[in-house]
């Protein structure tokens, strides 16, 4: 393991600004802003000043997107060095850890007076693969076009990382007195869970984070309709658990010209057909019940308003069940879900393979028993020639309560930006690194600071991922307001 500690250098020297330091160093502390400098730079207050902050964020995001951190291999160290150089321009020191070649985690800390425990702003630097042939722009060109910043990671989650970065920069520039430390934590490996990102920080350097009271991360949503009105702000308090499975069928190998009754591929297809046809039960968790109850207040349709208001009673109505099941988001909130995501058989068309395999992505609701679910799936397949096995490790869901200063600060900031919207607790259908910190007792919340439409949200892990400039500016202001509200003296 290597530790790289950048000095306070200009961005042009960022490749040479790291010096090796002994493991276990405390995260560097940024020196206080000189009084004259603090007097010269104040917080943005007018809309024009906040637009200027949004413009700066757009330029930074474009640069960030040009650093290709597709994982694997990730190459997050290039992104970490860039972030360290941006911080250094404003006199903020950062500590870089390199737990594996090319992998990196960055920690920077603005010191408070210690009267309250720290808040962590967590983001991941890696992104998923982008198939350039299916994009209308180069996914790593950081193009600003048609009122948006385009690129892989714009929404997941380099855009939010830039909103966090801008929050730290603005606090630093204005010399805001803080009652709690603000810790910027940018990590590797979230997309493939290779164990050298957030998990590595928690396990190898817990002294950097374990004293924190709060954490902000991805995992929320600000949903805007097609007319530009924000309908709701979902604050992520919990998330589903991943249960990734290998479904493997075995049979007799042979020549493709002589079909065999014991064909492993045919057997796998039959097993997957049973899995795809299986409907998991509808379950209402407390967070989802609160989510729908909050949406009832803004729902114009009378039937939906009634169903949202009492989701448990609604599931006795077949019309409501059809509606909730047809919508991918509500369906995923109310069920354990199953998606077949990969298929492998023979490498040659004329060879019947002895083994065929499928990858299956299962997401379990909080409180679900993974062993019981696995046993049920084996019962559904009902074929001794087919095995269903875990891909590595799984984790139980974690949750943070809503009776905290940070949750209230998010509600206050969201209400100021989107007064017409419902503000509701939110169950993320995916999975984030927040669970590592909740296990340390840190109240962790996901926010989606940028107002996005369902179509824009669908570009996450898809094609033409982009973030509108106006949404980025709104998100920067919201993020700052949340952190200022909970951290400023």
C-alpha cells in the first residue's frame, strides 16, 4: 500500500505534487483562510453569483469526465490527483491512498471547532463501461452541448462529486466557521466492489472516518416531470441488497448437427424461463409506505391518490397491483426483483457445450432473508441438473432514521429549492457504499441533488449520460445549503 500526500501546489504541477508518507498519517488539515482573503471572498448570495458557481462546476465536471475511470481497470489515481490539484488551488490539502496499482482513495478535511462530530461527503470516482458506438458523443470528451454536460459518469456519480467539491471550495473561500469537520472522501471501486475503495478505507483507516456523525452520498432522487416541475425529492434512507447469482446447467456435449435431449443450453433456457415467470410477493416496507404516503399529497389522479395514501390496502386491489407492477420503479420498491443479465454457452456454433451459465441480478428488500430466497428460487427451477450459487459476498440492507439534524437539513434545503415538491424518505433500488458507514453507526443519506426527468435518469449505466447545466447549478446550491445548514457555526 502506498500513501501519497499532495502538497499545496498549482494544478500545472499536479503530477509531481505527491510525496510518499508513512502509513497511518492523519488526514492533512487545511490551514485557516487568512483574514484578508476571507474578507475578500464571500458566499454566493444572488442568483447571478450562484449561476457563476454553477458555471465553475460545469467546467470542473467537463474536465473530470475527460478522465476515463472505467472500471475495470478504474485508473482512479488519475482522478484523485486531479481532485487534489483542484483542492490545492484553494489551499486545501488532500491525502491520497493507493491500495493497489492504479487504484486510489482521496481524503480532504476542513476543520471545525469540534463542538459537533464530522460530516463525510462521499463519492466514487469510477464509472461503468460506455459503448461509444451507441453514444451520440464521445463518452469521455466532457462535451458541453445543448445545455448539458455529456459523458459517462455525469450522473453516476462524478456530477455529485463536483457538487461536493464545490461545497468544500465555497466553504473554504468564504472562511465559514464550522462546528464540525467537513470530510471530502472520493473512493475507488464502487462499481465492481473490488474491496479497495470505501471498504478499504473503513477497514484499513477507520481513524479517518469513524468519528463522523453524518454522511452524504448518492442514493436519492429529485424527479422532474416533462413540463419541468419537480414532483418529489426522495431522501435515500435505505437501499435494497444485491444477491448476485450464477445459474449453471450441465448436460451432454456433442456436435451441433446431432441435437441431444440433454443439452445444457436448453436446460438453462428452461430454468431461466421459470425464473423469469416467477412473481415474487409484493411487500410494503415502512420506508416505502412513507414514500407513497408523501406522494399522495401531490398526486392529481383520485385513484392513485387513494392508493398512495394507503399502499397496504391498495395491494388488495387488482387494478392497483397492475399499475404498481407495470412501473419499474414502484415494482422494484415493492418486490424482491430478478433480472437475467448475462448468458454463456459454447464458443463455437457447431459445439453443444457441457456447461451453460447465466448471471442473475437479484435485489432484496430490507428485511428479506437471502438464504430463504435462494431456497425458493431453487424450488422454482426444480432441476437437479441446474445449480444456483452466490457470486461472492452479499450484505444485509442498512437504514438510517429520519430524526436527525442532517435529515432535517436536507428537507429544509430541498423545500427552499423546490417548494411545490413532496419531500419523502426513499428506498434506493440499487446499492451504494453507504452501508459500510452505517455499520459504523454513521447516519448516512443518499441525495439526488439534480432535478432530472425519468428519461434523463435512464441514461445512468446507459447511453448518452448527461447532466443539464441548470440542474447542475441547482444541485450545487442545494448541496451547499445542506452542508452549511448542518455544519456552519
